[in-house]
C-alpha cells in the first residue's frame, strides 16, 4: 500500500449514524423554532462539529441556541444509536484486512469522544480501535472543514501528512483533508460523487477500498 496511515471519518464511514443523527438534529431544531428538514440537516451539518450548528443558527436568525442544546442533542442521539445503530457494511472486513496487511489506521471525527465510543461499542467495532487511535474535534478546537483534526491525528500517529489517506463521506470532510495536504477517497453512500469535489477517488462499497489504496 502506498500510504502509511489510513485516517477514517467515523459517522457515515465506519458506523451508519448519519441518518439517525440528522433525523434527531433536524427534529430538535424544528422543535426549538428553527424549521429544518432532514435534507437541510444533511446539507448544512453532515460531517461537522456541533459548534457549526450554533454558528449557522445564530448567523441566520440572530438567536442563540439554548445552553443545554449540546447535552440534550447528545442524549437524544445516543438513545437513537442504542436502538438502531449498525456498522457500515464491510467495515469489520476492511479493518481486518488492514491489520493483516500491517497498515496503521485511526479515526478522526467531528463528533465528541463520547459519541465515537458509544457508536463503536454499540456496533462492536470498538475491538478494532485502541484508545490512542481515536481523535475528535474536541482535541483541536476547530472542526472540519479546518484541517486541524487530520493534521493532529497524523502528528499523534507519527506519520507525515503526505503519507496519509483520509476516508470521508462529506464535503466538509473532503475540504478538511485537502487542506491538510492529504489524499482523500470519498464514500458515496449518502452524498453523490459530484458533491465530493476534489477527491482522489470515490467508492460506494467498502470492498472496493483496498484496491483503491493499493
């Protein structure tokens, strides 16, 4: 493999959480008086840290979200995860192949550390990740599309950015990876390929990825 480190986004790439999370988010924003459809939630917030929700709502309406917005959103999202969350098809097979081939990997997610771990435990993929291989936007302050999280993950894993490849499913994540100077492959399970502008390549099935990275 021509890369020394594979950096995975989490939501929508390793765990099939985007439909659940954006259903919860759009419903909660609408409940608070900021009408938001599921499709608008995907368009505006998919792949981003929660501070983007605060920023866009205030920018558009001049109103701040409640102080307990983050905690309430997390509680509702985790409840949905516990009921329905599954791993993306082919995830465990892919991780097993990387281990067998001796390729290092990690996860770098806009979600909180708690959100990442809740999802991994529920889906059973926690067995594939050591604690020191998990990175969150909480670690850097600025989430995607800023490159900070991917650069931080590469630094902590001891690999130069140009030797890393990112696996992403959102335009914001692709933008962040490109800003970090990394190749990025777009997973088109939810976002059409033409919206993942600037990717090194794209794929629709995890089974296709090893050949792309070879």
